[in-house]
C-alpha cells in the first residue's frame, strides 16, 4: 500500500474548515448542564415550590428553608451519582478510544478518529476499528467483524471495491479504504441518531409515588379551601386558620422524597461493589420490576470468541492425530477465530511450512504441510467430503454437533499437496483425503451465564434471546444456557410478514429471535412494553442501541461500543454478567424499603388529614401545633423510615401495584389511628375541663371568678390534651414500626415476620429520647409540651396497648379483606 499517496496537509486543513471531519464520532454523553436541569426541574420539585409559596404566604419562612434544603439535598444526591457515572464512562471511553493510521503525503500517520476527514486513506490491520464509512482500495484484503452493527458473528471478506461500515472491526488481513461518510453521515451515527436525545425514565414505583403525592396535594388544597371557608363564615379566627393551614402544608411528605432518594443512592453504592455502574439512580429499583429480560447473543451471552468443545478421533485415525492438528493450528500464518481457539486449547508448537493454503470463507478450508508426510486439511465437512462415499461414523458426529448448535469441522490428511488453480483463482483440494477427526467448536459463553439466567427464570422472569445470527444457532445456544428446548423460535423475515396483532402475539410467545435487524429489536421491545410488560434489554453493540433506549432498563457491557455504554441505564463493568442477580436483589431491596417507608408516611398523612377534616368542620383549630407536627413527623416517621430503608431485605413482591399492596396495612392503621387521636384528645380535654364546669354549676356567681384565671385554666387544659395527643400518636407510630417489621410472631398482622430486633432498638431509643425530652423542662417548653401526671401517662399507655390489640385483631382476621371481598396480601398469617 506504499503506492497510495493520500491527502496533502493543505487538503486536510481545507476539509476540516468545511466541516468534513469525524468530530461527532463519540459525542453521545449527556452534558453537565443536562444532568443539573433534569434533576432540578422535576414534578416533585414543582409541588414543593407550590407548597413553599403557600408557606411564605402563611408567614412560615423557616418551613420554606427546610423544604428548600430537602429539595437541594435530593437533587445533589442524584446529580453527584450521575456525574460520577459520567466521569467513569468518560474514563472508559478514553482508555478504549481507538487510534487510526492514515496515509497522508505518502507517509503513515497515527491520529485521533475525530481528525479523519472525507477522502482520507485509512489503513487497517487486525484489531483496528473502522471509524468512518468508505470503500476498500488497493490490493489488500481483510475479514471484518460487523457483529456490533448487525448482531451476526460471521466474518465478512472485503477487498477492493467493497464497502466498509463504521463500527466494524478488522479481524484478519490488511487493507486500506477511503473515508467517504464521516461524523453524523456514517452508518454507526445514523443507527444511533435516535439515541442521542436523553429522556428520564420513571419506574412504576416512582409513577405510583408521584400519583400518591398528587392525591395528597389535592387533599391539602381541599383542606385549605375548608379552612378558608371556615374563616369566611367566622367559625374560626384568623390565628387558628393560619395555624391549621400551616399544619396542612406539612402533610405533603417532603421526608418521603428525601428517603426515597437516599435509598436509591445507597443501592447504587452497594451495587457498585459488584462492578455495576448505575447511570440513573432509579435503574436498580426498576430492574426489580421487570418480567421480561431480552438479551443479545453475540458479545452478551457469548464473549464473541470461540472455544474448543471436543475432538472425536475416527476409528482409523493414527495416535498422533491430535498432535498433528496442534501443529497445524500453531503454524498457519493468518489464523482465524476458529484456528485461534484450537491453538489456545491444544498448545501446539509451530513448524516451518513447505506449503500453505490460508482459510477463506469462499472455499471454506485451509491446508498446510511441514514435512514429507503430506498435507493436513481443516475445513467444512460438506466441502471436504463432497462427492465422497457416505461415512456413517462422520455423519453421526455431524448430526450430534449441529443439534447442539456447534460449529463442526473435519480434520483430514492427504499424501498429495494442494495446488492452486490460476484460472479460477482458487485452490484445489488434494485427492484421496483421509478423514482423521471431527472437531466441535462453540461460542464461548460468558462465565456463569447459565446460572444467571436460571436464577432469573426461577424468579418468574421470561428470557428472550434476540440475535442477528440464524435462529437455529441461537436455539442451540439457548439450550446451553438452560432455555426450554421446545421454546418457539422465529426469524426476522417471518416477523416482517406479520400484521401488528400477530407481531404482538409472537413477541410475547416466542423465546428465540434470529436474523433480527436493529429496528426489529427496538420494535420487539416497544411492542412488549405496549402490552404492559416491564422489559430489560442487555446489549453491547451499535445494533442494540435503539432497543436499549426503548427498554424500561437498558444494560450494556463495558467491552461494547461507547454509544451503547452511554445510552444504557446500567453498565456491567468488566462485563460482569454474574452481577445481574445481585443487582436484581438490590432492586428488590430498594422496592421493599420504599414500599415500607411509603406505608408509614401514608398512615401519618391520611390520619392527620382525617383529624384536620373533623376539627375544621367543627369550627375548631387543628389540635396540634406546628412544633408538635414536626416532632411527630421526625420521631414517628422520619427517623424510623431511615432505619427501614437501610435494613430493607430483598424478596418478591406479592403484587406489582404499590397502591394495592398498601391497602392492607394503611387503611386499618389510618382509620383506627384517627379515631384513637380524636378519642384521646376529646377525652383528656373533657377530663381537664370537668372541674371548671362543675365550678360553674355549683351556684357561684361567675362574676366572682377571675376572667384571666378561667382563660388560663382553659388554655392549660387544652395544652394538657395536646400533650396527651402527641404522646399517644408518637407511641402509636412507634408501634406501627414494629407492626411493619415484626421482630416476633406476637407483632405479626400487618406484615410478614422479619425477626430483625434492630427495629426494636430504634423504637426503644426514640421512646427513651422522647421521655427524656418530657423530663427536661427546657426541651419540653421548646416543643410546647406540658408535664403530665403519672395517671395520665398510665392511661395513655393503656389506651395505646388496647389500640394495638384491636388493630392486630383487625389485621389477623382480615376484616378489611372480607369487607372488600378481595385478598389484599398473601404474606400475613391466616
């Protein structure tokens, strides 16, 4: 190729100035600006901005500051995680970014792929990547691997006049090509154009959490309107209305949002130890909700390399047959992937060759001779035995190997040397071939791929293998990884002939898809999602990009193309396929933790809403002050939920719907807790006001009573009732934590037995801190609590115990289930 001149420096500069360079080859990362905007301008942040405006109008700037801190803390956690993932991917891209050898001014130069311009002569050797589309020129010839583009693992021969496509690799030979389509005009860039725009994907859990927060916001707006109406008709005073409105604003669960974000961040940190890089903080949780797992074959299930399966010596083969095969594979000058796999397995010693016929896909065999004993030939059995008499032993081996999806080769010997036919420009097989051995070669599966897929199937997740290879080959590979031998297989050509309903049905029913185009991959994922399935897609090549974008969870291999890594939600570092089950379990842990946290927050929000509704309709102020509400939120929900999220354990979910799974726990707890609160508040208030009412009824002249003393006594009675209410609600909230995470069968009712006594430690610690707060006059005064006599303490504890027994009975006898006529949860005892 020394006769190729290439472009001059002036021509290169001119074309770079005209924008005909390859600058866009890897520009698919999200920018820092995009990461910041996507995490700041969200629906939830909009809700909190609205609440902040309301609080400012109510004169509560301190609460606004707290909300702003929570919002920014959430955003910072997500931003830090995504920037960390971006930087790690950038580092991987730098390490894996290819260098390109071009011919300019009759000299070879090594440049960055982005510096290639239209008209450049690019030189290829084994291992080099094609970085721009073009046409082969000169006398060289190569074999390229286009699996990252097409999904097909076969090598394609290329010579002068043939087209090369960006994203493919040179595997064997040497050649030069003219760069014709660069940057956005190249095949790889056009295939990935639809993947350039990033869209944040919400998990089903996040969608339901958003729905819950919308409902709570609507409830808060309704209560605010009631407060306003109550003020307008003069049922309440302005100070009472402001106090109640401020408490209602606190119903929107800011802490729930913070806990969810912390849970996602904790999951990403945990799973990073298993060589899993999380680009979207919610991706691991989303993985736990999938019911279909789609995989590309080449480069995903397989390592894109071959390995020797077995060698079957024929009956008449001499004892040194395997040694001769080892010598052949070690001596050839241009080994292909098959020969390389045999050489690695056999470890032969190279010998100087007298004669060699390199392998070509055109004639499907190779030959070599290194001594006077003749030539040894390795190739396709149907070609080497063409026209020969039947060999039952060989045919049996051929049939068995093909049934297993293996590549079958024949090793033979001839006393004659092969000759070259100049007219046909092809070699001639030597006569009188003597078959020596049948060789089985197979795709090398990634470590633990079979075990991984078996674990997913055991979890009820359906596996679908989507490949550009022939369907029969993919079916055989599926058998090796434990898929059902009777699974339905379909080809891309068959799918193309189906109408939309039939396509949808086949997408669900079939397990193996062969000869599938990149667009068909994306279409399969899209149609599965449209039917309500949660789909994860694993791929490594440019041909997988569109399907990765369409999936609920896109998973890429580190060794795959840069664009694939960039668009994926999860990247398996070191191609750690075995890390997937751990990621799935971590997703279950996240889901279960968030579900439990949501239960506690909902019980608090809904019970307080009922209490607020009753008091507002009665024309009274909400019985709790702002500080009381803050204390109950922090002690009864905020701190316990951090422990619940941190110690969450993986496990299957009984229902895919979060809302339905909440009913069994939330509805009985909410209704009973609201009734308990009303009963305690009114009961204690009546108890405290009874002596004063008796004084009025005793016949004393009310004028003799000091007006200020009467008002003070009434206010003190209300304060005592409030303190009793706070104590009751806090004790009940801590008991709910034990119902949610039962440490002992005694507490089982609302949730299955956990047996983790650490939750008891958290409850006892919080209870001790609350008692200490009541014992300290300064802290008690700070929280606007009153000292209660021991009789009232004893009565409050007794009432909470009775409530616990009642609620436990309600759950154990499934009274809500019987009322609704459904089974809400199969996890609690009968």
